[in-house]
């Protein structure tokens, strides 16, 4: 049985200048091969002279245009790195073209189009688009600049979020759109309690006043 796992590799880039260091990040798809038969077939097809045992192979889509020539092959546990040449056998090329990220969601839109995504997603009840729209709306609300990169990951142990490539002076704190009144929860709890009904007559014994479900009623005596 062969298995190909597709993930995303976060690459850190560093540009050194005389007076400062500037860092940037980019993501690239990674295909992971763990089946020994599949690994051997790929190494043979690419003429890669692996040294020692190979437990896993990562193929990094460096060019971000699909897996193929000019991408990188990483071998584990030796961490040997090889570049995929231009003479990839046809069968291997067809296999690599079929590698896709399962259940992936991607959005490419103009800034103007992105501001309509949240409303359209809620009308369609599209959860992924709604999540994307809410994130974009939050960025637009607190950030007034142009370039902005964000990456977030979550697992059972916690959440990691990184923001980079942005103008710190363009970030503005703003109050929540829907501030919650302090007594909102108390009022909801109070009216959710069992209703208390009280009735009494006035001094003339001709009018009855009583309270029910939070409302006051008055009626003539019977």
C-alpha cells in the first residue's frame, strides 16, 4: 500500500544587509512519501544515490507551480537534499501532477471582493468561506495598511499565530462592534426563571392589578 501525505512547509528567508537583518516567510506544498516501495521507485526514477536507509521522502514544491522539475527532494533521516531535474520520467510526472492537498481551501480575490465574502458566505451557509470572511473583516478593521501576512496553526496542545510583513504604524485598536452591556446576562437569567404571579385589589375593591411574565395587567373586579 502506498501513501502520499501532502502538507505545507514554512520557509524562513533572511536577507542580510550592512546595517540590519530583514526576515520574510513563505509557504510551499510538501508531499511526504512513507511507503518503501514508492520511495525506492522515486529514487530510482530520479537517479538519486541515497546513502544509508531512507525512511521518508519529502518533495517540496519550491516553484509553487505543482510538483515537478526544479523542486527539492529531502531524504530522512540523513537530511540529504536533491533537486528534481528536467528529465523526470513520464509515469513519475503523471503521479506527481496528481498530488494535491486534501480538503484544502484557498481564496484569491481583490481587496474589494474580499469585503463581500463574509456576507455571501453566511447567505450560502458556507462555514469555510464564513471563517475566511470573518478573518478578513477583522484584519480590515484593525489594519489600515496594504501588505500583511498571517499564519495560524492549531493542534491539541495549543494555538500558534504569526504576523509579519506589515506596517506597525498602520495597526489601530478599535472598540468591539457590539459592546455587551454588563447586565445583559443577568437580565436573560432573571427572565428565564419561573414566572412569579402576584395579584391584589385597590382600596375600592374594584380594580385588580397583577404581574405575569414580566408584564403588568389591570382589570376590573369580578
